[in-house]
């Protein structure tokens, strides 16, 4: 019995040894396989980096300007124009991934999805065109003879169970007490600013409010609240030769794609910022002058490429200068146009002229809103995380083919008889009547504030 037990004991170490040997071989095979995969992965990564650095060089944006760097203005010109070098704007934000609870709460209810409901009650419109001394002749459709006023009575209703916060002018002023609210962008953002001023000014005594003259930065002040509602003309966000708020219609558009510092010096101390840019990038190619290049040396890029550079230079500034606990930043998505009536009424050859009702088809999307541009903007904004809140006006404004000034506005250039006989030929189907659609954009802003 002891002999059998002895033989069994002698077999166990041998079996154990064989088992350990097999385990070691297996481990070595797996380790070597993993090492090969890792080497292959690293090799591919290094190859990708080499290829990336070979074909794309990244420019660090918003560096302090060199002493001799020319400030772009409407007299700036390109002495030479070269092919696009392929350089892009590079930036990293290590804090954007920290999504706040507030950002999550904003996504619980989609107030941007819904329908327009006609509201003929005394609540609408939210303000009266004739009672706003700061109304722009470009947007005052009733003053300039628009016979139908239904466009003022459409209320945005999100799909159930969502509701849009009801506008309350006193509550809005309390939120603005001691603060600077600034809109930054092009004429569409200026229209939203005018809408906001008209919404707010009615409860402020006339001797306690003031408006600075039209300039690069225009400021409405409410003395009792120690608050301002401001507009900064910066249609391309980055520095450009189109930064004059009056004289900006130029044959050659030049931008400095790697710097927002010129405009940021004016917006940096605002408490609430509302940005937009889009329309000006749809007007053909743009010339770019890098901050590092010699004076007058340009490259030419497509509008969409220029916009992506500008968005990234702007995002770099936001990522390095915005604390969402102390400063609120909003980005307003593209405002659609209604230049071709065949898109909502097949077979027709008009535009927004004569339109009196919104589009009811929920899936409608016209050619005035560029989906690739929307996706690019979304990619940039996603990297900024909770530092920027998005006011998505695009789909809800797509329905409002009736909301544009058409011919009912002041035109700065004289109209000849041929154009006057064909109203559709000079209709403004880009901007919006006020009161109207921009009031709802501001109601959305109020909702998120």
C-alpha cells in the first residue's frame, strides 16, 4: 500500500512539471502574439503619424501677433495667391470630456423638435414693431408695407411632453442684472440682437436706457439693472477684411484663419455670449493669410474649408478662456434660406415672396442648410463639451418660408423698373421679419438661461 502511494506521489511532480511546461509555452505564445500585435499597432500608428505629418501640418492658433503683422481691414489686398498648403488649425482641450450635470439636463427634453402653432391671442407677438425705437429698417416688414401680419402670430410648440419656457421680460432682466449679454456674428445674429433689445426695452423707462451709435460694437444699456445687451460685428469670427460693420461688401474676402484675438479682445469680458457664423462662408472661395506669412501673401480655399479653420480657431479660444461656471457661451446653428419655392412646392419657380404660412412637412429640409457644414460644426462643438450650449434653430426655422422680409424692407441700393416689376427678383429670403422667428430664437435662449 505504501509502495502504491509512493508511486502515485512520484507521478504528481512529473504531471505538475508537464502542466507548468505547457502553461509556460502557452504564455510565451500568447505573449509573443500580443507583442507582435502591439508592434504592428505601434508601427501602424507611427506610420499614420508620419503620413499625417507628411501631408498635414497643424497651426497653433491665437498666438500673440508679431509686431509688424498687418491688421486686416477693407483696404487689405493679396499681393500673391498660392495654392492651399493644406495646413489646418490644431488644438486640444483636456477638460471638455468632463460633462456637467447641467449639460445632461439640457438634453432631457428636445425643445428644438416640434411644430408652429398659430396663436392669435393677446400674448403674440411678444412685442410690437412700432413700439421699439431700435427696430432696423431691414427687418421692419410691417412698416414697409407687408399687408399680412400672420407671420407675427406663430408660436413654437415642442413635441409632448416638452414645453418651451414662457417668455418673462422681468425674469430675463433679473438674470441679466449686473451682466453683459453679447451677440457676436453676422447680420442674422444682429437680427436676433435687435429682437432681444425690442423684447427687453419696453419695461425700462426711456430716460434709463440708451443705445450707442452703430459701430463694430453696439451697446444697449439698462441703467436700473446695470446691464448691457451688445452686438459685435464679426461675421467670420476670425479676423478679416470684412470686419467693418458698414463697408464690408468686397470683391476679395480675406481672413486670418488662425486668430480670433482681434474680436476676442472685445468679447472676452462678456458674461453671456451668443455666437453664430455660416452665411458668409457660402459666398464662394476665401483668401487666407496665415499670421506667420509675409504681408500680402495669400492662399485660396473653399468657403467650407475656411469656416472649419475659423471654427477651430474660435474653439481653441473658448477651450482656453471659458469656465462654464462663470461664463455662459451659446452657439446658434445655421439660419436657413428659402430661395427656391420648388423645394416646398414642386413645379413652382418663385421663392419666399408671397408666402403666408409655414411648411407643415416635419421632415422638410431645403438647400439653404448645408448638412456637411452642420456635421463639421457638431464635431467642433462636441469637443468643447459643457463649455458651449447649442441653440439649434435650423430645423424649426426651415419651416418658416413665410417669415422673411421679401420685398417689405428698406433696400440700400436703388431698384430699377425691371426689378420692381418682378418682386421675386429682389426678395430678401435670408433675413427675418421682427417680430417673428428671431423672437423664438431668443425664447430658446431664455429657456436655457
